């Protein structure tokens, strides 16, 4: 019976066991480590779920492989499950290469899967391959486009408006030089920046008479 459970589980990823629950395979994805340029193999886990599920498919599977009727297959399955449930505390009941049912000191039943060696799950070395000229689909916001179209749009030359500040600087410099030349070449000014025009003092009126 253990071999039939193992074969059915490997083929369908689950196996119902009346009174015990259901063995179910949880498949995990491979993990990519970009910094280490490697990918670790997926390690699937076997869980014992405390829930009942339909056993008709498994009964038919047992009957077909044992060449017995479904009623006899049901009896065979129930006997097996009772044997597992009646396992003594702190002991285990092995199920082929899948693992073992283990009953702890409190009488609770667990399932421990067989741990395979790492040699069966070697890491895969990754090499980044870049195809610069390959065209592939990309999504920009809600728009579906290609990398070639996006490259063309992003490579449009941008016209940079050049600053004209130097023109204003030349104009102001020219105005300043013109004012300076006009000022210094005016005959009414000397080099000391003072006024060169002579100023005559005002004559005060005579307010007295002299007596001979």
C-alpha cells in the first residue's frame, strides 16, 4: 500500500488518507541570485493537511493496480490508515521515499518528508546575455510598444537655447566707455574730476562813505 500511495502522490501531487488527512505537494519556484550569478533549484515541500477530500480517484487507482474491486480497495485503504493512526507514541511509520508519519509524545500525528542531498539539486550558473539589436515588447504606462520605438523617441536631439548674456555685457561696456570718454574729453573738466571753469566772486555793495 505504501508504494501505491507514493506512486499516486508523485503522479498527481496529493493523496487522500481517510481519518488522517491529505498529503499535498507544495511546489516552489527556483530562486535567482543576481549578485552571485546563480539560480538555486526549487525545493518542493510535502504537507499533511488536516482535511478530508474525495478518495474515489485514489480508490480506483488502488483497485486498478491491485486488480481488485473498489470495495476491496476501500477496505485496504482504511486498514492502512488505521494502522498509521494506531502508531505508538514517539514512533514513525515510513511511506516509501516520501517520508514518514511520526506520532509525538502527545499523540499528535505529523509527517516528515525525506530530505534529499544537495547533490540532487545543484545550483545553476547564470550568464547574462544582452542582445542590443533585438526588438522586444515593452510597456510604458498603459501603452504597448517596442524597445526600438522607445530608443528612437529618447534619442531625439534636444536643442539647447544658448545664452545671449555676452551681448548685453558688450553693450553696457560700450556705453560705459563712451560716457567716460565724453566726460574726460570735455574742456570743462580736468583730470582731478573737478570743475575747470573759473568762478568770479560777487561784488558786495558799498554800505559806507569815507570822509576826507
